C-alpha cells in the first residue's frame, strides 16, 4: 500500500526559501555619521597633541601619584574618545570653556584677599592639573548631573501621579504634599547622594519617598542562554529578533540611539512589545539583550500599551508642536521597518456552525485529499490493498455519486479546459476507477462517512484539525502511517478554505475551480496550516513561512482562528528612563515579601501609565520577571 509515496518527516510541504532581507533605508545623516565620528575623534586628538603639555610644565612640582593619575586619565580618555566620541567631544568643549573662564577670573583680579584668596588658590590648583585629569573630573561631574536629572524626573513623575492621577491619588493627597514639601531638602539630598554614589533608588509605599538600595554593578549580564515560556507566542520573537538586531546595529551606528551603557529602549508594534537593554558599548560594537513580552495582554498591560501607542502616534503622526507627554518615562525617538509576523485573531462564531458551510465540508475535503495524494505520489505504480467488502457494488455506486471526477480528470490533464458545476456527476471509466489514488480516496470516504463526515460538527472537525480523531479500529488508522497525516492535512486545508469561503464570498465546490487549484498550490508552497505550539509549527516559524493558520479554543471555550503573515511592519522606538527601570527592578524582592495584596499580587504589577510599571516588571529577570522570550547577549 502507498508504495509510490516517499517518506516525509513532517505532514506539511517544505516552505519556500525566505527572501533575502531588504537593505535598510539609510538617510543622508546616517551615511555621514561615521565620517563625522572620525573627524570628531581626529579633532580631539589634534587638540590634545597641540595644546597639552602637562608633564613638561609640572615636572618640577608634580608628585609621582599625580603623574600616575594623569597617565591613567590620559589612557582612559583616549579609550573613551574612540568608544564614545560625541561624549568625549562635549566633555572636551566644556573643559576648554571652563579653563578659559578660570584663567579670565584669576588673571583679572590679582589682589584677592581672605576667602577670595583661597578661591584663587583653588582655581590655580585646577589650572595646574593636566588636561586629561581635568577631562576626567569634568566627565565625572557631567555624568553625575545627568544621572541626578533622570532620578529627579523619576521623583517628579511619582509625585505628579500621587497628586493628580485619579487611580493612584490618595484620598488625602494635600497632607502628603505638605509632608513632601517639608521633606524636600531631604529628598533632594537623597537623590543627589544616590547619584554620586551610583546606587539605585527604591520608592517607598508608592509615594515619591526613596531609600538607598545596596550598590549593584550596572554591567552584570544575566545567564547567557535563550529562555522562553511555553506556548506558541514565544517562537514568534526568534525570526523577528534576527531582523531587529540588524536594525538596531544600523540605528546605533548612525547615532539615532544613544550608545551609553545601561540604556533601555522600548519597541512597539500592534500586539508586540520588546525591551532592548544596552549592556556594553565599545568601538563600533555594542552588547545588547533583547526581551519579548507577552502578546496576550492583561488589563494592566493593555492600559500601559495603549498609552505607549498614544505617545508614538502623537510623536510620529500627530500635528502637535510639542511633546504632550513630557511627564512620562518614555521618550519617542524614531520609527523603523522590521520584518516580523503580523498576528490576527478572529472569533469563529457563526462561520463553521452554519448549515451551508457544514454541507460543503465533504466536497471540499474530497478535492483537497485528491490534490494532496496526487501531488505527493511519485511516478510509477502504486498498489493498495482493499478488503473484499470495500470493492463491492456499493463502493462503485458511491464513487459515481460523490467522487469529484471532473476535478480528478483536471489534475490528470483530461478535459482541463471545461470545468462544470456538476463535476461529481461525470461517469468514471474503468481505467479511472482502477487508479490507486481513486481507490484510496473512496476507502477514506467510506470510513469517514461512518464516523461523521456526512453531518460534521465543529467539535468533530476540530478533532481532525488537531490530528487525533481517527480511532484505532478505523481503516485510515490501520492502512498506513502516512495516510492519516494526509487526511489530517486535507481537513486542515478544508477548514481554511471554508473560512475563506465566508470571508471572500466564493463557492469552492460549484465554481472557481482554477482558483481552487491556484489556492492549493499556494498552500503547498507558502503556507503552514496546523496546530500552534507543535514542532511542525515551530519549524515553520523559524523557516519564516509566509503564512500560518491555526484554530484553537479560547479561555471561554470558544473557537478562534489565528493567522500569521510574515512581512514588514513599522515599529515605534523610544528610550525609557533607565533610573526608573532600575528603581522598579530593585524593589521587586521587597514588594513580593511585604507589599502584596489579598491575592498575593505584587504592588508594582499594578498598571502605571506614566512609569510603565507593569511592562517594566515583566521585563525583569526571572523569577521576578516573566518575559515571553529572552535572547542571548548579542554583539552588534
């Protein structure tokens, strides 16, 4: 039986090779950025060579530790110049401006007395320092001021939420405001001290009061392995992250994104949400960690995701001349086109339950089964062992009435130009009836009619879609292992065609025969129709099959269909406040122990549309966080 069919490892045809990735559209500024980067580095080096003579000028008075410190600062600034030229160039400009201002102040007032004389000695001490030591001190000051500004923004957003936002506002918000105003010097001192010491801030009781966390290094990498949650959604991020890494590399190389280590970026499209963390940055390379969040959105996730969509729509599609969401931890940056799977979920209520749809199941199924067996058979004879009772007159009469002979002959090239509506009424010839494919289809038809094909239900069809409806005593189960796979594949094609029959208003049985052949060819070449989350589904996603389709049951037991289409999509890219992200992450352990509610739910998991608290908690490292897919650390 079935000797003409070769062994196939999977029940679906191999997809076509994925098209080559499209070259990114690089604007003129992006093309000039590498040149400007090199010129800026050359200018900084030229200035250091021409105007820096600290060792010769201070050799008589400088001590050995000072000279060693100057040498270390020189080595550090040279490395920083190539890794972060724009930061080094701005630091050099501030240092030169500060030196000129100090020289003007000390030179114009030579007769200072008392405290002013001490100030002059301090200024003279600054001028006696070498250029590289001055650069390091200025960089340290600017970096601490930048961190202080971000943490002050974190504090302000928390304060504004407590006072204004209705869901987060306390009943007695004004007493809280009075207390915070009285403690304002203490709060500012805590924020400034944490910025100087480099420790994160932890919010206390959801109000803008912060305490120090223990010092943590910013560049500790997580376990370097791919981690994903069970389910069909996690594998969707794998082909997308391959394309996203190339896009992020272009954005970092063009200067669209900051290359400061510890930066966080949020990418958003439709149901997708991705967090990109910049772990390290060097000369023409960056270490990036990508995390994909859940597609099945909860109420808290939906509230924050809607606000993110509003921010991106206002920034890239609105007509506002200023940022209406300036009191937010997300700053929109740009939009990019990245190839990914576009997801669409549809309820199947009223589609497969309609009597006309159920009546068309048998006709469409027989055409799909003939197509699959004909396409899968090799050249040469095929033999099938039919039992004696299956070759009687009843089987021949059923064949004359129900078998799609016109469709079968069109696949053989006979009468291919004349397709009539009554294609099952054509009388078969003895040569046609002796075809093993015809005998196999008729045997399957007889076996399925006794199991419910004549009056199918959605439960019965869904069981065949999942591949587990045939009993052990059925002829399909006993005949050959490959036969059941082909029957399941035919049922999957049938359910997809029934869905299109309602959506497109076509009749696959009585008309559109040429279109049906073209559609089945597309199914074989660029579609995978199967059960989500299986190995076949995972292989199809990894191979970037153009279209995928599955049917599943939702939370309420209702049948739903999910379609995936691989193609370009426009993604919004924004920068998150890194101090807010690290502050929320630092409080997760404490909140799980002491700030759970009656349902043992963490406080920080509650939606916060300004701080994106729920999204931030999801992106934390497990077990405190629960990202759907976490990529390995990649070098871009």
